[in-house]
């Protein structure tokens, strides 16, 4: 597959995985179109009139839905986008999906039935949620309150996700593949915070709270309703133990092991991400 002259639209190009995919494609001199509201042409999931220009002459799409495929209405929007992509001649869709989310798996089916070649990356929680947005401020404050206790998660490094996405977009053998991507180890949120504390040399406390207490704290932050809904969904539904098992998706896609969370913590601490 000669991908050197293929134009890839990266939706969510400023997000955790999207910007990493852009970096990899640009470093290898592959043509890239940035898919974001501030790009030219701009792309907005909530404004279908922006899709046509963003898709012009595009061969492949790295598709991330903001803020999450679990949000009500996301599946219908992804269906409309895939129909437009097919009309525009897109021949490969690489979808970032969520592990243990029924709605995300409905979106996967939409992509699989789109009539376009596809690759699906079904991912566990990102390690980078601890350092990029979401939990970074809490970690820097020294106290992390979350409505989760003993459940374990195989946190996946966003660099691994980007490596798999890049491979899918530029190499043979990944079309029609569903890669369930996890890290190599199950750890609790308390374990994760402890490993970050050890990596930074800081005293960081993990404090489990009830969902009601957490919602009260969220309401004080005046978060948009869709974000509050999503956080509630993730902590009350997805983090119920359904994802407490490991997969070999990274190994199958890349021929190497996934990065361990401790590697992420050490590397991120060295870069000064936590102050």
C-alpha cells in the first residue's frame, strides 16, 4: 500500500491521541488535514455544513468523537459522517472507540457497515488522563477525589494508541481489524496515584468518595452538562469491573508489548508534567 501521497483527515487533531497521530504522519511526510473547529477548513461535529470541505480529496480518516461516543446522539452523528465520507470517496476509516461502552460499540457497527474499509481501536482508559486535563490539577494539588475504589483498569498509553493508528493508516494488514487496546497490567486508581507519587517524589493522596459527593463537587465547577453526564456514566457504569481483563491488541497490531503504567508515570514526571 503506497500511502505517501494519501491525504488523511485527523478529527480531534488537538486531542490526546489525535495530535500524536498528526505528529507521526507529519514526521513521515504523509499529507495531513487537521480536523478541528479552528483549522482551515474547520471541522465541527455539531455543524454538518463543515464536513464537506474537511473531507475534500481525503483518502483516510482518523475518527475521534468529542467528547465521547457514549454521549447521546453520537451514533447518529457518526452514521451521518460515514455516509458523507463514502460520498466523498474516503476509503479507510480508523475509529477510536471506548472499551466497555455499549454506545461506542454501536458506533463501531455503524463504521463496519459503512461500505468503507475500517479499523477499530477499542481502548481502555488513557494513562494521559492523569496528566493531560481531567486529573492533572487534582494531582498537582496533592489530593485526588474520585468515585471509584477497588476496581482495576488496564490503563493504555496514548502513545501506543497513536502508534497503532499510524500503523493502520500507513501499513498493510490492518483493514477489517478490531484492536482492543489495553496496557499490560491491571491496577486500581489508588495504585496509579501511588505510582505517580513515587515518580514525582510528591505526597499525593487518593481519596475515594461517593458518586453523590463527586457530583456535588462537579456542580460547583459549572461543567457543561454533557461532561458531567459523561463522567457519571463512566464511573457508575463502565467502571463496574467489566474491563478487568487484559488483551493483546497492541501486540497484534505492533508486534511489541504495550507500555506499562509505571513507564508512563516515570516518563511523564521527568518531563515536568506534574509541576
